[in-house]
């Protein structure tokens, strides 16, 4: 049974209500009960002392690869949900590019059920856009949604057929879900393993030019405009992409877009020395791109912070650069990284960060939560904005360790993660 | 008591990592090694008892044979391992292969690999000396060093020369090693080829880009003509070999139209009638066979210098392996 | 080094006299200049060999084929890890060395290991009819059973002392000096 929890003395930051104040928060019956000063602890209530801490609506990551089924050596739904909780996330969205692909009501149901069983962060599946993510025929989107899918995507495989993308954007509207897309024109990026530019020229690695992403981003925006459908653009990495999204939003196109911590913080220079922990797709790009992604993140063009948590077994990354898979883990470093580099430096209001990590993702995918209004799910993140720590992948709850941020000194660290009125994780 | 050469460190991964002094040391050390190949007994005992593995994970005849001659003429024991599996069909990973070799107590590995960065990857993980015999499109340092030795033999210097690399720069490890090394030695470096075969941002490496081969020829003291891999045509980078020859081929006519002489290098194997015409390859300015001879001397020099090693780096690699 | 004590034990005249005598001895041992070849060991042995060649030319009017030998690659201490000695030039006399009486010319004979290396290298080059060893200074201290045939001067030297032969081409003067390390003085 969900217990009564009183979170006492913390600075509650909830942009959905315009709250940024030291108040107490009472959770009961799995919901937010009250937000007020000087709440007395009801009998039997568990009291969380949050003095000096930040209390926010549960953080959400709408772009996570949980690898199960088929890649359980990298991550399982349960390990991923626990890693999410340890990173302060109460809700995550699982990408469907598993083996088998999540393209049927049964497989969607499997992910949702395994997520509930894990008893950590909530896990919402995304369904595949096309059967087998092969880019040919739409999945039974209505049935996927009924089974629990909160969106559709062929993430991992860009939707190359513009006609299919149009159909998806048209058809999905009936179910009020977004279509999420990984923007990459494979004809321009084929064989690329990093950004095409100065570093790839020096290292002799095949590059993916910015244009390979931009061409696709612009196409998706045009199709969203044409259809009136909702497009969610994943992990935006280019300066032009940010501009195009900004202009589309101004025209009223229904678009949401992600910024990842790594595209906000790292450039292609991180690849130097053939570091496979800096190999990701879209690739780390140039200073100009990082500045634009930061600007887009700060002004809300990129309204959602998402990690693209992509776990890989250590020996898969322990290979020649060309052979290593794309992706890095992100769940357990995201909050610390963004807090350290944007909030602590004064570039971003704390409430805006919370917005980008709770209400905005909730709205983009129609997820419950993202607010501490009475009656909302009792999903709460408590973190210490002062705690200094060093990223040590051996401490991760994720089964994988592939991060380029090893050894990074960060300030701000999750303390308690509450899902549905239950403490699912607490720093030991 | 005897004067000693500056250390190259544990490995030779690329010329980008070397100082001009280290590059000159290799070239100077190669000089006395030329003579050994002229002896009745073409062998000196300097690497007696050392075991060298030639790990060729991509087909290569010339480079492997050149290394093997160099190793044998220095009295090393050599083992050749050749696998031509692509990245998709290979079995054992590179790191497992390397650790297995280490377990057999070897001293040096000469590695040729299809992937850029493979030599550095290996060098960081095993305490043996690692010599890069070509990694993907990254570097092929001994090939560039033999090019430099050949240029120096014929023109007496490298500093101040205009050297143009012509052809498929995008996929060429020879081009990158030439660019890095020649710039360190004070030469001006040009590149010339179809724009489809030049990497984006190639200018950032400090080279001059020529769109037309006639301009490159007019500018250059030395032309290093690269082999055009036939796959490039299938990949659509050039429409046809015939067109490539017409637009970028080095012909006697093109050479005669420019004033002055220029040295012609080619890393081999040549596609006669594609990137280079036969009368140029066999002509008076071609030093292509001298390059082959110098290749053995340069590789002997590298093997000799690396055998001195860098104990602290070998130790670090050993620690890394355990960790 | 600057604190080391250097004592000249042979000045230019003494070295010249010794080389003159050594040249005559070489010719005498060989019964003439026919079939003789000189090989100077790098470095300084080469310069001494050239001087001996000039002395023979002057005395006998015959030009003895002379070459140089760098024994670096034959050293027995290269198996150890450490900086590599710079490899010098080896140049065979134009006549070759097959069936010649080869005279190894070196500056100082000490442990004998250099001579061992030189003989190995010479035998890789060809098959001389015999090999002589000619040194300007024999300082004793042999570690292998090798003895010189022609010696300029024998000197008694302590283990920590060094004998330096100086030649004009490399050092600006012709002399032999005994070097005693600084801490041993006083």
C-alpha cells in the first residue's frame, strides 16, 4: 500500500503552478495531497527531511533504450527503471528498437508490464512506427496505444520514406500521440561514425555531415505542417536544426524537440583518440552546433531534456571505433550535468530546468505527472543542489558503463525518488 | 658512452604524434641500414631473439613483405598472421587477439587493420611495441617515411619543397601520414583530386587544395600519386576510370606542359593507365622502385629504434591490461 | 665532466710516432702491402686507420684499401631496453675483404667486446684470409680472450678511469688523455 509521505522543509520548484518556495509536500493514496507551509505529519506518515534540498515534480526522460527484450546483457527493463530512479527520474519512455521490435500490442504490453513489475521509475513504451522498424508499413497504431504505447517511433532507423512519414503523422492524430523521429538521411550519412569535419578529416573516420540531419529535420517539419500532426524530434544536434525548429514553432507547427546532455556539452573533439564512449548518433558536432543547441535549450526551442540513454556492454565498446556501437548511458548523469553546467553557472533558472525535465516531456507525450498539483500522481524527485560528486560508472545501477563523463566533477545529485507515493530509491 | 638517438617511445602509431626531431632521427637512422641490404650476408644480429608478429587483418602483400625483409635482416623471429575478415564476419575481437599474442611472449606487433585507430587501440592495451602498418584511412607512417627518405635522397632536402599528394585523399592513410610528416619537416603540402575524394575541412590540416591537376603539377616539386581503388568507382565517387585518367591522370603530356622537373612517387601497387601513365611510371623522374628499396631500410630503422623501447609506457600498457 | 681531471699521456708527436711505427709493423707482419686491407672502427678508429693508410702510402708508395666499420648492430648489450645508440656508417674497402689480410684498427682496446663484434661483422661481409688487430692504446681489462697484434702504447689504468683518444677530425687535435672522474680526485 502507498503510504503517507511528508516531504518537509524543501525548496519546492514546480513551474506548472509557478511555485518556487520552501513548503512542505504531503503525499497520500499515491497522489499529491497538499502543498503548504507547516504541514503537521499525520500519524504513521513517513517524513522525508528535505531541508536544503530541491523538491520537484518527478523528472521524466522520454528517450531511453532499455534493450529488453533481446539485449539483456546491456540493460533490462528492471535495471533501466532502477537506474532511472537513481538518476532522479520517475518516468521514462522505452524505445521500441529491441529484438524483437516493439511493434505489436503483445510486445507493448510486455514492456509496460515488466516496467510495473520493476517497481522503480514508471516505464511507458513507445511503439514502432513501421512493422519491424523496416520503414515499409505502419504498425497497428491504435492497438499499440490501447496496449499502452504513448507514441510511435522507428528510432534507431530513421524513416526514410517521406510518404510513410506523412501517413504516420496523419494516422496518429486520432490517438493523440506524437510521432517521434530520429532525423538522419541515410543516403548522406551512410557509413559515417562521427561528425564530418575537422576531426574526422584528421582521424580518417567517415563522417556524417550536419546536412544528413538537417534535410530530414526540415522534411519532418514540413510534413507536420502539411498534416497538422504532432512531431517530436529526437536528439537535435545541429545549429540549423535548432533554427528550423524555432521557425516552425513560430509558424504554429506542432513540434516538440529534445536536447541531450551530451549534445549540450560535448563537441567532436571528445572523439579524439578514437574514444568509443564519445561515439553516438547523431554524432557530437562542433562548437557552433553546441552553442546553438544550448541556445535552443535555454529559449525553449528544444523544450525537452532527454538522455537517449543507450547502454552497451563494455566489450562492445572495447573495439576499433568503426566497430563499436553508437550510444552512451545517460540516466544517472543527466541531472548532475545539466544542473552543474546550466543552473550553477546562472545560464538557466532552476524552474526552467524542472520544466524541461518534467512538465514539457509530460505534455509532449501526454504522460501523467509533471506537476505537484493536488490530485496529480505522487511522483517526486528530491535532490541536493550542493552535493559535489565525481562520475564513477562502477557505481551505476545501469548494467552498462559507457559514458564519456567518467571522472567529471558535478554539483547536484538526486537523493530520493518517489513514484506513486512510494520511495523507490534513496541515496544510501 | 656512445651517442644515443632520441627515443620514439613505445610505439609508432602515426607521424602526427612525432616531433620533427623524431622523424629526422628515423630518416637518419635509415641511412646506414640501406647498406645492409647490399651485403653478401644481408643480416645483422641486432634483433636476435626478438619475436615479431605481423598481424595483417587486411590483405597486403608489399607492406608485409617489406616489413618481413626488414625484420629478418635484423635477425628477428617473425610470425605472420593474416586474416582478411571484414568487421562483420570476424570472430575474435582485436583485443582478444592481442592478449593471446601477449600471452605467447612476443616483443613487437606490426599491425595492418581495416579500421582507423586500430593501431592506437592495440598500443594502449599491450606492453609490446606496436608499429602501425596502416590503419583504415588514418595513417601509414612507414610508407610516408620511405617517401620522405626517397625525396631527401633525390632532392637533398624536404624543407621548403612543394609536395602534392594526388588522388583519393579521403580514404588514404598514405595521404594523412604524408601531410602530417611533411608539414612537420617544413615542406608545403598540396592535395589534388576529385572533390568527392577529398575530406571535408581538409584545409584545416594546413594543406593547399588544387581542383585541377595541371595546377598541382605546375606548383609541385614532388608529386605523390595515390592508387585509385577500383571500389571507389563502384561507390560512385568517380564516374569511370577512363574519366579519372582523363581528368586526374599523371601523363607525360601534362608533365611536359609544366616547366621544370618534378619527382614522381607512387606507394604502389600502380594502376597503369588510371592514376599514372606507364611512360611516367617508367620514366626518368619516377623513383617508385627506389621507394621500395628505401622501404626496407626505413622499416629496419623503425624496428631498431623502437626496440630500445620506453619502459615506462610498456609498464603503463601492462597496467591498463590488468585494469 | 668539467670537474674531471684530464692528463695527456700522449701528445700529438707521441701519437704520430706510434702510428708511424704501427704502420711499419703492419706491413712487416703481412710481408708487404699486397692483399692488405684496413678497417677502422667507428668512431676514431676510422680516423686512425686513415692516418695509418697515409703513413703506409708515404713509406711504401702503396695505397692500402681502407674502409670503416660501425659495430653498433653487433653489440652484445642491445637486448636491454634503453636509448638506441646512433648507428654510424660502415664502408667496405672497394676491393672487398675476401682473401685479404684485414687489419681492424681501433682507438682503445679494453674489454675486447667491440673487437668480438667487429669480427662477427667482418665475417658476415666476407671471408678474409686472416684478421689482425691493431690498437693505439691497450688499457687492459679484457673480458673476452682477445689480444692485439699491434699496439701503440700499453697503459695501466684504474677501473674508474677512462682513456680518450682525440682525433683532429672530431676533436680538433691529436692526443691521448687519461680521464679521472671528479669524485676520485683529492
